[in-house]
C-alpha cells in the first residue's frame, strides 16, 4: 500500500503541469495532425521511437524509486 504523500515526495504528485495538463491537450492535437498529414508508414516510424523513449524513461524512473520495505523513507 502506498503511504499518503509518498508520491508527492518523489515528485510524482498530481500537481505537476507537465504530467497533468500537457498530455491531455497535446495528445489529441498531435494525433489529429499525424493522421491528417502523414501516411501509415510515417506514423509508425514516428510512434516507434517515441514509444521506445517513453519505455526507457519509465524504466529509469521506476528503477530509481526506493523499493517497498527497504527501510529508506
């Protein structure tokens, strides 16, 4: 169970504009632009590297978080 306030201490709280506001606004705009102006091959070649970068960043962030029960608070 996640203790209250632990996400905020790690910088993952809900009050971060980059994670709370930008994706819901930028996602549909970028997606609409891609589907209107690019063909399927170009969309795939754009999304594949973006997904790889997102996976690498998520893995890096998750590996840096302290493990539950490790004694560090």
